C-alpha cells in the first residue's frame, strides 16, 4: 500500500507519488472515469499536510489529459505526471518519494485506510 522514507537532501519537504488508474480514476465498469471513493479527500489531505504530489502512472492517457481530468474533478494541484522532484541521484526508473500510494500495492484497502496510516506514520 504505502512505503515511507526520508532523506536529508530533500528538494521538497515530503513527496507523494500517487498512481492514477484505479487509485484516483476508476478505469473500468459502470463507474469508468469517475473518482475512486475517498481519493479526493485523500489527495486534499496530502496537499493540506505539506506533500508535493506527483502522479506516477503507467497509464496510456497523455499527461495533459490526466492533469485536465484532475483539475475538472477538483483535485488539488499536482507537480506533474511521472516527474522527478528531487536532486537525488539514482539509476532507478522509479520516482524518489516519501510515500507511494497505489491500488496495486500490498495491503491496499482504499483511501480511508491510507490516510489513517499517513496520519500515524508521517
């Protein structure tokens, strides 16, 4: 579900890498294209608590469409899509972040539980 870490050379105080499909936007079924339950409140919690938010996704939707969808649905501002925000030098294709929020993460039980975990651990 979520992993937390820190580093003394942070460009941003805290970075949240958030998946798009089925974490923010329902990808299939009758609710296709709607917000995932609890995602708006969860993203607002991240923004209100000082996280720089980056959408980290393998979605085939173009970045501009993702940003437009987020804006249209009332999500807080994000720093970009698949955009690295730190000065950390790594050879990994994975973004450096303090928390990773993804519906495919081990233990994912939805935004409500993710925010509870964040409240206790960040």
